[in-house]
C-alpha cells in the first residue's frame, strides 16, 4: 500500500515531458525527497482531525455565506434599486453581473489554483476585489456604476469552485456529503439573512436602504478575507510542474481555451440580457452579440475536443466508465438543471408575492424564507442518508422529486392562496437541499484530485450559464404573457363591474400608472370598479407567472430520470483525504498510543 502511494506521488511530481538521460537520476532523487513531504492519508479507518482543519473549514463556511449573501440580497428589492437609479429597464443586470463573472472567470480561477497551487492567495485576492466593489456600490448615482461594482463583487463569487473544493479535499471522501452540507447551510443562511436585511433597510428607506446593505456586505467581505488569510494554512504541495518557472507554468494553462470561453460567453450572455429588455430580440445589437458569441463558443468546443486533451474540459474527467466519466457528465447536466429550477424561484417568487399577497419590502423578503429554512433543516438528513449508505443516487433522486413536486404546486397558485404558496415553497426548499450538496459531491468523487478544482469550476459555470440563459427566457415568457393578460382581463372586469365603455381607455392608463388624480376624473368610477380591476390584475399576474414554473417542471422530471443512471460511489466514499492540512493518523492509533503511555 505504501509503495503504491509513493508511486502515485512520484507520478504527480515527475515532469510529464521526457528529460535528458543524465538528468533522470537527479530528478528522481529530488522527486523521492519531495514525495516524503507530501501529506496524505490513505488509511482504511476514520482519521483524527484537529483544530487546524476545522478552522479552515470554518473559513470556507464564511466564504460560502458572503458569496450567497452578495448574490441573493439585491434581487429581493431589485425594483426599488431600479427605481431609485431611474433605470428599471437595466435593473436585471445588477444580479446577472455576478453570474456572468462567475461563468466566465470560474474555470480560469480554478485551473490557475490547480496549476500554481495558490488556492489561498487566489481566495484572499478575489475577496479583496469584492471588498472594493462593495465599497464602490453605495455611492452609485447611475445603475452603470452599480453594475460595475457588482462586476467587481463577482470576482469573489467566481471563487465558488474553491469554496466547494477545499472542505472536500481536507476532509475524508466519505464525509464529502457533510462537507457540502456545511457549504449549503452557509449558503442558505446567506440566502435567508441577505433578503431580510436588505428588505428591512429598504422598508426604512425605499431609495437608499440598499446602499447601506452594500456597506454591510463590504464589512463581511473584509472579515472573510482576513479569516481565510489567518485560518486557511495549507502546506506546500508538490506536483509534476514544480520544476517549471512561472512563465512555463503559465503556458500550462489552457490560454486559447480561456480566451475563447471568456469572449464567447461574455458576448452570448450580454446578448441574452440585452434582448427583451433594453432592446427587442430582433435588434442588431442583440442579434450580433448572440450570433458572434455562439460562433466563438462553437470554436471553443472544437478546440477542447480536438485541439487539446488537457484544457479546461480535460478529457480525463470524462473518462473512467460509469462511476467516473458518466457520473461526472450526468452531474454537469444536473447542475445545469439545478440552476434552471432555482432561479425560477429566486426571481419570480418575489414577483408572485408582491403582486398577489404582500407589498411591504420586508414582509416580501420574509415570505421567501420557508424555502431556505426548509433547505437548512433538510440538508443534514440528505447528508446522513448519503454518508451512511455511501451513495448519492437515491437521495439525489428523492431530492429532485420533492423539488419538482414543489414547483408543480407553485404553478397552481391563485390569488388568495397565500398559505399554499408558502407550503409549496417549503417543499421545494426541502428537496433543493439534496441536489445542491450531492451534485458537487458526485463531481468531486468522480474526478482525479489534481483536477478537482477545474471540474468543480466547470460544474458551477454550467449553473451560471443556466441561470443567465433561463433568466432571459423566463423574463421573455412572463413579459409576453403579462402583456397579453392585462389587456384581456382588466377591461373585461371593469366593464362587467359597471364602468362605461367610453371610460375604459382612460381608466386603464390611470390605473396602471397608479395615478390617483387621474382616477378621480374618470366618469362612472365606483369602488366596485376599483375592486374588480385589482382582482383582475392579480389574476393576470398569477396566470402569467405560472408559465415560468411550467417551463421549469419538465427539467425536474428529466433530472429525476438522470439520477437513475449515476454510478455506484461505495468504493470511492472511503476515508482517504486528498489534501489534509495536517499529518493524519487513524483514531484508534491515537487511543492505543495514549493507552501505552498511561500503562508505562
């Protein structure tokens, strides 16, 4: 066993390229010496972990919290932000800026961390960039400065793959569901506290409350950077690239792939966000960015397939049969679907709540909480199921089934069904706990450790792309529906309530603009007409929003089917630790050693 471990270490350390014969012995000697410094744990029994490891896990907990705190707060009061900056047409760029940066930079950051063994440095720097972005946002006089600030904050959000990787690689593989459960709990706490805080601040000041939120966020980013700097102390790890200079290591990165992906994704996602909002889908600006972006992404796909075997989509992570290659590929698809399903709730449940049940910004955000509270409570159950039985297939299937059932319920909501909306949100959240922790677990268990950050980044980038693409699809579908439903529902309702036909057009203009003075001048207006119009408007919104959930439901069904084909993880879910922060030994060895000492 020890010989096998040493051989494995030597393979990682020795240069991949052929070296001259007279250098072979010196290189081997150096590699043998270095291999002795590598911390590994391949024991068959549970290792004993100390405070150093748990402090590092705590630092990653804080990082996951602030990343989601930054992501989930602004969407909860997005209409207030857009109104205060007089740019409602551009307001969707505020949350989408983070997803765009993550989708583009996530793989670059992860690949660089694998190549340069610089996880800590990258995390600290990206947190400081986000710290600066959060400090710029409160002074925004236009939405474009806020979008620029959100882009800077997106650098910290782009480090999500490392926040997922580090707890998994410093803890035993068997505990990876628990590692990701901790990440999910941190994220759920961010999802809960972020909207509540920004909602309370916005209720206190509709135009400036969100600015205070960014000051709070700035402080948390600073504390996180400090926590990682002091609490995450990985030992120097040696790889087969150690003998290379900085420039040579830089050349090991898939620079052509990075350039193609960054350019293609930026253009494509920009086109998606421009269409249906600032410009029509047939506008030349929209079509040109979409088409050029898609062409470049097609070139990127060909490059990764035929141009290189060790690029961002390294061929090795797709190989290995059912347990490895197939599981990784399915997990990519499942994470794409997770993004589709999650943001149907994140973006449109607040819209549903505001238009059907509640308008107070704080209470609107409070009504979002059943989803995240249910996720927090259910996450440990999913982790226990997965860890005890050493599987991800069963709990992942059950989680997607519950989540899909919740989405089906949300698609049936009518005005007046306030409690039902909260119950179905909680059901969705309970189900969501499983995919969020077990998809990442599956990716990391089916990937060689030297590619774990890259594979995780590809997975989270799939999610970011899904979020951006389907947010545009959802908005387009909802906008089309509501544009048809309001003219069909409201005039018919007010005519039936007794409003003269000659007054309908002027009534609609004043009613939709919330112009009280204009309404007072409408001939034939009665309280019954106002009540009928309000009820019809709510019904129009209910029937328009449900199309978003109709789009989502088939993807949930596809996810359930995909889970059936996941590989068996029992052999992989062992006590091996890929990158421990300390020298580990089995617990029983420590106990026996202590007993011998006492007897002596």
